[in-house]
C-alpha cells in the first residue's frame, strides 16, 4: 500500500536503521536546545513558572523549523 511494499529483507532493515538514527539525532537536538533555553530562562528570570516552558518551546520550535522554512523560501513560516 505504499513505499514499504517495495522494501524487503536487508533493504528494509537498512531503511529502518537510517531513519532511526536520523530521528533520534533530531529528537536529541530538540530536547537539548529546549532544556538549555528553559534553564537559561529560569536562571535569567529567577522564576520557575509556566512562562519559561512555553517561551522555551516557542523559541526551540522556531529555531528547529527555520532551516525548513528557509529552504521553502518563506522564513516567516518558522514561527
């Protein structure tokens, strides 16, 4: 029913392995950037509240989405 019908055996394992590594690296980068931003905001504001988490998520999402938006030719799409 799609792309997975053409992959069998070693090709399928290789495809899953490559995607697993790429997705894991992207997820680790997102979490690392989010945690850095969140902790920096807590230290800078001297407060531990929901605004730090929300702002850190906004900043991290915009930063991670910027390369995709630039490739599409629409940098305003990052936010």
